[in-house]
C-alpha cells in the first residue's frame, strides 16, 4: 500500500480491480480544506484515461513492476514482436500497450513494464526522444526559416508529423514520441 501523495508519473496502482499507470499528477492545496492529489491515470489493458482526485494520505494498492529493455524486431498478426536483451526471449505486445508505437522502427529499444506478481506485460514505453528519417516531404524553399510555419512530412515509419518548412526529404530529425512534435535536426 502507498499513500496518495507518493504517486509519481509511471507509478502503477490497482484501482477498481484494474491496473492503472499515472501519466500526470498535480498537488493542489485549495483555500479551505485538505490538500488533494489530482491524477491522470491510464488503464494498461485498454488505454482509457481517467482523471481521479485523492485526499492526501489516502491508501492505494500499488503494483510492483519491473522495467527491462526489449528490442523491437518486427510486426506480425499477433502484434509487435520484441526480444529481451538479456535472455533473447521473444514476446508479442499489442499496439495499444505501446506508447509512441507510430515512431518505432526495427532495432529500437523500448522499456517493457511487467507486473512482478504474475509476470503479465503492462505496457511498453518508447524513449521520449527518438531520431527518424524523413521519407517524403515537399521540398523546402530558400529563405523559409524566419516564420513558424510548418508542413506535413511522412517519416520512415509511415507516421506523418509537422516539421518546419526548411526540412527536406532524407534528413534525420528528432521527435518527441509522446505527441509527435518536432524537436530538431540531427547533424550526421
């Protein structure tokens, strides 16, 4: 059991018989009354997001988790296939349990979170920043660097993101896997 004020991003708890992971939290002290924890929880089985408020000191059932690096190999009918980098065991993980799956390419290493009590896979997380190559984009025009205008670009993974006008096809960029936002160019 943990107290509600101990919840941080990534904490897994059991609530209403289901396992939830914290994706955002806020400590709030209203003018009157007790301090509360406002949390955004994501259901690990179906991906639903729920906002829940807890009084400080409220007891919650925590789920002991283990985080291990797995390498993405390929995708087939059972889901995305990952390999444990220590035992070389291969496991399938459904797309809805993977954060940032649209930006994942073969060979990428993700962190797989498993429940230590029964070994079930809860979720897989891409690193926050990843580098990808632009597969298709309209050519940039010289002088288009002064404005904040963007254009759509298709990545090597098939995902479409918004990039500045000066980014061209074949360039390697860095993106945020949480929301697909452009972070910058990668110099080779």
